[in-house]
C-alpha cells in the first residue's frame, strides 16, 4: 500500500493524517501546544513546540497505522496562515518566537501607515489585502526593529523569513529548501498577485531585505525531500496550501462560483472567482486559491471572528450548556415567536464591517426570554454573519452558486438548516469534513501522479446531506433585517 501523509499545523494543535491513494482518511494523530500571551493583544508560539508537535504527530500516525515510513509516497503541508517566523540561516535558530496571526502588536504602526492613501491603494490593488496587523508584513518588520542585532543580521543576508509552511519545510528538508507556495505567499502583504512575485515596493516600505524571502512555488510542486533522519525515509513534499485554501481544494471547489465555509472557532467563507483576481469594494480579501502549473486561481475571502466561539461563550461564559452539541436540542425548543438577536462582537466585527471597537449585545429580550431563546439567537448569529459575507460577495459581483460546509460546527443540523433558510440557498455537507488535510493530500497526490487531474478529484467528493431553504423570501428578509438593525446598533463607525 502507498500512503499520503498530510501535516496540518494549526493554531492550537498539530496533526498528522494518513490518507490512502484513493483519498480515504485512515488515521489521525494530534498534539496540542501552548499559547503565549506576553502582553495585551500579543500572541506567540514557541517554534520548538510547532516543530516538535509536528514530528511527534507524524511519528505517532506512522505507529498507529503500523506502516513503515517507506510506505508514505508523498507529503502535503497545510498550516495556520500569516504566522511569522524569522530564523538564522546558519544555525537554524529562530531569533524570536513565532508571532501568531491573531497578534495585534503592530496595530498602531498600521494605523499610521494607513494615512498614506497611495500605500493603502497599492496594498489593495497589488496584494488584494488590507493594511492590517493580521498579515505577516508588519510582523516581520517588528522583529527586525525590536530584536537586538536582527536588523544588522538581516542586512548581511543571515536571516530568513517564513510562514509556518516554510519553516516546517526548511526543518523537514534539513535546511535545504527555503520555499513557500503561492497561497501562503498571498497572506504576507508582500506578494504581488499580478506578477506572482514578491512586491519590491512593499519590501522597501517595510524595510525587509529580499534575501529573507522564500522562493514561491505552485501549490502542487517539488518543495524538497524530507531528510531521512526525521522519520527514517526520504519522502518528497509535494503539496502545500494555507489552511483555508486547502479546505477549498479539499471541498473540490474548482469552478468559478463554488464556495466553502468552514465553521470552527471562527468562520471563513471562500469563493472561487476564477483566473482573474477580483478586488472587493466591501472589505473582503482577494487571495490565491491555489496555483497549479504556474497558473493561479483566485478567491474572495471573508472571515467572522466568532462562530464556534459563540457556542463556547454559551458554554463557558454563560454556562447555559455543558457541551457544544447540546445547543442543537435546546435551540429547537426555543419559542417560535423568539425575536432575540445576539451580536457576538466580543472582539469587534470582522468582514464586511471591520469594526475592531464594536462590542457584543443582545436585543429584543422580553419576560418570555429564557436560555433556549438566547442559545437560538447565538446559533443564528453565525448564520446571519455568513449571510453578510454572501451579500458582500454578491455586491462585488461574485455570487456563490454552491456552498459546501466543514469544520466542527457543521455537525449541528439545526445551524445548517437555518443557514440554508437565511441564505436562501442549498448548503452541502460532505462525507469527509476533514477538508483541510484532504486538500493538501489531494495537492501532494496530484504532484506525485496518484491523481491525474481535478476532474478525478471532483468525482471523489461526495455529499452527506444537502440542506434546502424552507423560508419564503419575505420571511427571510424580515429575519435578516432584524439582524442588520442589531448590528447597526453596536457599530462604532
Ligand atoms: P477549530 O479548528 O477552530 O479549533 P473545530 O473545527 O474543531 O474548530 O470546531 C470547534 C468549534 O465548533 C468549537 O468552537 C465548538 O464550540 C463548535 N462546535 C462543535 N460542535 C458543535 C455543535 N454540535 N454545535 C455547535 N457548535 C459546535
């Protein structure tokens, strides 16, 4: 038997997942690691933890499956995006912990830079992104400016930058490959979507020497060979994509108009917009969906901060449920006349509002409101926010034709049914909801020749359940208008 090993390096844990040559998910090993919050708004990971949990998970999955490392024909890597590492190219030692995508330490810097409208426009037009601390650019700059000696070393060509994929490939290949793929590159704030190369002007603006930057490869490509010392076999790394792009690929959303929405802690809606980058007028991000044979396919992306996290708040904050899954039965029992709206702006609002100062609120409480109604309002808020993103995409001229869902929350039938109701569109839940790992398994399998083309992959995707809308347009509009009114009341600008 031959296997594909998918490494999924996430924000809170690393996982190794073994797939068969037919794309069946066989075994999973997982290890969590520590989060560090050294100051308000700062989030860091120890690079050693990232590396060690990946190696442990890979070794464990090989053990659990009872195979030899030689049985693994190809490796794929998907990862938390934007998280920034800088290391010494001679010693391999990171000069600073990994600065995680959630980290807001460069917020003031971004605020200042945003006064330069020409720069804001350049960033939007060339990278498809917003000038925000979320992306890697200002994080690299922060390291160079704040770590003793880093600037001098960088100027001498002694430091390398990488997102997590690049760091892992560098370590896995015994320091031989300093590379990334186009999807990860497109989250750095430094990658020009049109030329598909690092943007010289932006490297200059952020004072980042080009010698630090990895080579940008396709998403299915030759990223290097895993050194024999690591798992006991030399195996090529042949598929790489950032986590959300990998999920889009795993959902086989290969045609323009196909979209996937991942409901984990947050929610990420990503729509395939085809061969040309579509710039948003509604604060959505334009990004590389995947790049094959040198040809990029683009996507529009919108993110919501609080999806599953709203359910966590019902559980841990309000303590009105003891397990996330309980929310389903209780929401079903809510009063049919319930008009409570919960706006979960606990950490501000994401796309399409981007209001970091907004805070959460509940509206429409009456004497009849009980915990079931509050739970229902919490679950509905996730669906309304998806509708906001759907609307924004439509206004940008890109209407999603298909929506495929994944992530922990998509197992909640009540949420998926209401999602379909409020969107007025079918919602497809696939058989395999581990779409992120599946996406890079597909990419690696394509490059290694196990799969012949995208059509073969599309044929392997299968639906577990389709949710169809039950509300009339008038009912849908009334429900949604109530949400828009509630959001308006929490917005600060
Ligand atoms: P992540 O990858 O972001 O950690 P997961 O995809 O594992 O997230 O999904 C976990 C999230 O989904 C949690 O926030 C949890 O509250 C929520 N969740 C899981 N199962 C359910 C369910 N049956 N109903 C509602 N929410 C759920």
